[in-house]
C-alpha cells in the first residue's frame, strides 16, 4: 500500500498514470453532467412549495458539496505533505485551492439567486451562508499565500498548515443548520438517514453530485500535470516529453 | 412549441433559474479552456527554455 503511494508520489509516474485515467474520467463526468442537467431541468416535477425555482438545487448543492469535499481532501494532502513529506501533495494542494474557491463562489452565488425568490433577499447573515463565505475567504487566503512565495516548496508547507487550521470550518458549515436557528433549510441528503426529497428529484441530484466530483477530479489531474511540467523543468523526464512532443 | 416555451419559462422563475445554470455552465467550460490554454503556454515556455540550454 505504502509502496504504491510512494510510487504514485513520483512526478513522472503520476504524469504517466494520470494521462491514462483522464480520458475515462472526462467522458464519465461529461456524460453524467449532461444527463443530470437535462433530467433536472426538464424531467423532474416542480416542487409543491418552491415551484420550478427548486431546480437551482441541481447546480447549488453539487457546488456546495464540492467546495467542502475539496477542502477535506486538501486536509488529507496537507497531512501527506507535512508528515510524509510527499512534495506532489503540495502541488495538488495549490491546484485544489483554486477549484475549491471557484466551487465556493458558485455555491454562494447560486444560493443567493435561489434565495431571492424564496426568502425575498439576495443575502442574509445566516449561519450556513456566513460559514460558507468564510470557507471562500479561506480558499482565497490559501491562494494568496501560495502565490506570495517565490520558493514554492516553502509556500506549500505554509499553505498546508493554513489548510489544517481552516478545517475547523467544515463541521461548522455542516452543523450550522442544526446548531443555530437558520433561514437556510436543513440538509437534503444524509449518509445514514432517508433523503428528504422524492426519488424523482433525488436521482438527478445524485448524478449531478457525481458529475461534479468527476469533473473536479478531471480538472485537478489536468492542472496538476501542467504544474508538474513547470516545477519539473530541470528534470530529464520533462525534457524528453517536450522534445518528443508528447505532452 | 408552446410546451417548450412553457418549460423555458420555468413557472415564473426563469429570471432566476437560467442565470444560475448559465453561470455554472460558463464556469465549467471556461475552467477547462483555461487549463488547455495554460498547457499551450507552458509547452511554448518549456520549448524556449530547453532551446536556451
């Protein structure tokens, strides 16, 4: 297990293996997103209270879910970097922060668009919205700190520590709707409880969440490969790839 | 035809539903294009880098 992990941690090996995985992940992500979007937009019944406005759930929930999942994954990467000194984890950490920030932004904006017709306001300092906004600021801080360092390896360690500190925001976001009296509705999905929405609305939502997860994996792999080429420009395997024209 | 128009109206919420979807789809596409353009830039930079060596 550890041997496999260390092999994968080699930039050259990661570049080769990711190159083989990417086409499969990309095809599956695009297929799921396409089916989920069409199903959610045109083939699910309108909600009995929210009417067709509820369809925003199919872009809002997946982006919110990914904003939190990517951060949790970054926590794991931070541990890999700080404890096992796997440098590749630091590179992926930077890549994840950019995508995570975008997902948090999308979650906030689509939530705001959904909030206007349902709550009568674009924004309210509700516990769920505020804690998600803090997550967005955490991502922004991680990106800013990472970019501020000329020595990228040192910058990676600093953002790994910052990531671990920020992990405290994840349970706050998740439990905010239970701990405080919020305008935001409770969780639609839970691992150990029956979903609160009808299956006709649930299946496209699950497809969209899986599609977003695969899309995130796909773009993280692509961007990590780009970063590996920049940081590994003094290494022989990168030289061979460029001269062979097989990037 | 009227059925399609009715679907596009999204009840009375088309001004909210379509911008939300538009924003997300635009991001998903632009993000991918950006990575593709970044790869092209890196490839050119690396070619020049190795020529100088």
